[in-house]
């Protein structure tokens, strides 16, 4: 891009170390986007020969070279210096994927001294690290070690009560245990310090060791979060590393103490600056010495911050790992969810938390189903759109599938395989192959619906949450003659702990991100299952017009996690400036993070006369940010721009009919004689008019994440399909229409959200009728009864 102006007001930089790229987003004081840079690992650093930024090896192992990160940082800083006036950058925030960096003992205890005449890469060679290729978030090779640790701690309930989480392959404790038991002993013996990738990136910017934040410490499986005895204001207690867990991981008390020194201290207060920028970056690249560096965090938490969710919202991110995050009021750890302290809160605030539900079986099963039953994402999307809910028009013959290809967390931690059910009976394959894409997506979204209801029952989200349902009609529940609500009786009669027909405890809004959400069928499915309007970041809607099928944003578009880092940097800078000129930040109108970010967005909205936020740097500042992202805010219908001409060309959707003819499934279709689009009336029209087809990324590969290779279409896939029963298809071409915005209220538009799907109570009731059978079948899988 062309160099930006060299003078002007303050700027704020957000860094994101994703699986496939190192990204940077720059915003001004009003949070308007002014710059985007990135380094793509595969294309700009081809010497490392990664695919999607990672190496894959047998045994569910996914690793990445740390040396590649170091070199990418050199490249990114050079781009920033060349294209922007870095002296205007007043504060830097950042995040990274969930991964570990293993430092050798030689540069310890101080961070390596660096010569500003030389780049990072020449001073931190690969032999600086005791484990040159480190496991990344999608690595599941430590799953068995996580289960072993859980068993030693007394099971999932006791483990969650003790360290706030139960077993999953991403646990730092499980990764450490695997390295000690499975790798050569010299890796362990040569290690002098370990850092999460976010700490590593922050240390490179600061030039000294940076402590882990408590939000990330709670995801290690070794940290005890202390909030016992907190008063009415929820004052933070003093957490600690669990010596018993450290001893188990290390194999002895002495090794447990050694791990404790590797980990260092934990920064409990996240609402203040971490340090100032390093002298190295000032002298080599020209940053100002008083530039603030904020605490860095995980990319999925940073993406969450960029969306500023309200109480009652759910952030549903589709990616290598699907996640659902929501604000929580209390720290009540159970095996049902993971719980983190909010990474951006002032010490004077009442303690807030973020609850997370996750599923590892996400992009990989979706890509596998695409390859087995279609040969393009457009055909996949069409099949999801034309097949009725539950895979069948009938009410009593619904189809269910569970694609559990990777070790997951509770309750499916011991279950692996592909399971399909017709009329409640396990089958090897559906009679109609066309049902597979929809049944897979329904299973993935219904899982979150079921687990949300179980999470609500614990009280972790609070009892006084204002769940404004917006335009969703509120229907009061029926009451018995004695004045008792019979919903509990309904739940009991269905064998559930909740009433599947009651949507009032469900999220008021669904905020979706990730490449899979670019499909209109997926966005509508999320709205139908939760009976809530679905919103998407406008940056993602516009990015989808260019590159619909990648978790990485299109060129010139920001990653959500890097934007979250920039917003956090702006918030910390405002607090520090207010404190410096006298008075508390609270007294000067700087409240909590979400409140302040929404205030800044609102101020910019008024000052600009209702102009939408800029979504990319490919358009002039102050102009329309892009295609469909904010179309609904100014016109009654979504519109398309020239960006639409650059969308990916895919194989003809007529392959669906070709597949039917080749495999001879029409005669045996479970759809009683077959069906056509016109037979589905409302379903197909909703799918094709409310949205268009897909969206950008939050989890920059996740952060808890997987390679973009799983979400990028194979444009060369012409010859036969790898799936059995699906005949070869002659490829033709058609464009895939990505999601566009529906009319969106000013309240959402000013913070950069666009509505992409409406709630539909009739569709919700259809899925509510499916929930009991879904829960029964999942329970059978968990108990190994099938």
C-alpha cells in the first residue's frame, strides 16, 4: 500500500501472531482503521515449507517453526516503517495463537541483548530454542496426556474445581507432560524458560521478559484462580501455580519447582500498561521511546474484545476449532465450560469473566464432508440450503451425525469416529448422501445449543442479565391452574434438564466470525437453532466478497484479533493519559473496556454524520468501507460493489444433481419421492434472500485454531471425488455469492456489526423438537453404548 501521512494525530497498533500470518492493524483515536499489514508465512517465507503456517505429521501433531515467527516479525516491522509514520504510534497491543516457545537456558535470566544494527532473525537463530518446532493450538498429540492428568487429579469435576478447566489437548500442562515423556531428554534438560506465544511476541516488542496474563494462566491447567473471600466489589484474590499439578507434570517435586521458574509470575491486573517499547525497536525502526506496550493475550480473547459483546450475547467463531464465548459474572468453574478472567478490566472494576465452549471437530470435518459429498464449497452450501432440518421432511425420521475425528474435551473426550443415525438406529451411511453436509452442521451448532443450556443452569452467567430479544416476539410461558410454570415438567418428560422450547435463556444476539459463517446456510442455521438475530463484523462481510473461503482476511482487511489488540491499546493509552493529567480514569468518563470502546465508536459515528466504519485500506479514508457490510444501514436492501467481481470461481452447483444421477440415490431417497427447491418454500427462499454466503475470521487460526488450508477451496480439484458413492463430476464454473448485510440498526452499525440473518421462531421450534433425540444419541456415544 502507499505510504501513509508522516504527521498527524495518535495511532494505535495491534499485532496478531496467527497460525498462517503475522498481522498488524492500525487505528486512530476514534478507532477508525488507517492501516493494515501482514506477512503470510507460506508465500513470503517459502523456505520454511509450511502449509497454512504449520507442519503436519502422523499422530495428530501440528507444529510450526518458532524461527519463522522471528523472521516474520522482522518483515512486518519493515513494512510498518516503510508505509506508516511509526512515531505517531502511542500504544501497542497484541495477541497470539495458543502455542509455546521453549527457550534454551543460555539467554536466561535476562532477555537477550540485541544490536539495533541487525534484525531479530540474525541474533535469535533457531538454536536459541530448545524445541525449534513447537506444537500449535490444533495439535492433539497431547490428548492422552491431558486425560491422564485429569485422572490423576480425580476426574473432570475435581480437576475443574481445582484448576478451572478439565482435560483438553491444548492445556499447557498436557503439552509439558508430553514433551517430558515422549521427546528426547535433551529438550527438557536444555530448557531455561517457556512462554506462551503471546508472551513471546510481547517480550520481543518490550525487550525484556513479559509475564503471562491471568486469562491465559487459567487455560494452562496449572493455575489456581483465587476469588474466594472477594467482597461485594469482587476484589481480585491472589492466584497461584498449583504445586501438586506442577509436581505431576514434572515427575518430581524438584522438577515441579523448575517448571515454576520456567513459567514466571502471572500478571493479575490486565487493565494497565505492561511496559514501554524496547530501545532496540526505537533505534532500529524509529518508534518513540514513550510508546506504551499493553498486556498481550490469546487471539480468541482479543477477537472477542474487538466485538464488544453485551451481556446475553454469544460470540460464535467457526474455524479450526469452533468456539462460543459469552460474558460471565461469576467464577464458578465446572467441567461444562472453560472460564477466564476478562483480559481488559480495571483493578477497580467488579471482577468479570468470559465463559467458553469449544469443539475441536470443526473445519476438518467440514472440509472432509465437502470432499466426500461435493467438490466445492458452493455445492456444499447449496446442499445445506435445500435439505430440510434434520435431513428429512418427516417429523419422526430425522437424521443425525457426529463427526468426532479429533480428541475433544468433556463430554466427548473418550469418543472418536464417525457416527450416523437414522430413525434412532446407527447406520454406516445415510440412504440419501445429500443429507450429510446439513446433518454435520446441525450437529455442530446443536452441540453448542445443548451445552449453552447446561451452562446457564450453573448460574455462571448471572441471574440479572438483561436478555433483550430485540425483534424476537416474547411469548410468556403457559401456567398451570395452580400458578406454576410447567416448563420443568416439559423438560422432565423429555429427559432433559432444560426446556428445549424455551428460548428466553438463549443468547439475545449471535455474533459470528470465521470462514464457515460466510455461507448463508450456516448463518441462518445459527439464527434458527438459537432463535436470535445473527450479526457479523462488517470487516468480515466485505472481506468475504473478495476471499470467501479463507480464515485469513483478504488483502487490505484487518484480522479481528489484531483489531482487538489495537482497541485495547487505545483504551490503555486513554487511561494512562487521564491519570497523567490528574484525576482517575473513571472520573473522566473512561469506564470499562466495552463501555469506553462503544463510547468512542458512538462519538465517531456522530462526528462523521453516520458514516460506517472503514472496513479495509483499499478505499479512501472517509469513503464507503466496502460492499455489503453496511449496506443495510443506509439502504433498505443489501447491495454489491465491484468487489463481487473478484470472488472465487467454483465448480457448478449442478454437480449436486450430477451426484444424484451418478450414485443412483434418487430412487431410494428418504425424501419420499424426492423434492425440488420449490417444494421447500420458506426454507430455500430464506437461505437465498436473507444472506448471500460466507465471512471473515476471528480466530485467526484460532488461537485455540487450524490451518487455512482446510477452508480454502481446491480450485484444481477436477477429477473424481474421494468419497465413496459419489461419482465423478464434470467441473463447470459459477460464482459463489458471499453473505451480504441485511438492514442493520445504527446501534450495531456504529460498532462495526452487520446483521446477516434474522431469528425465526418457527424454525427454532423445529430444532427444539430435535434436541431431545440429539441429546439422547450424544449421551449414548459418551457412555460407549453404540
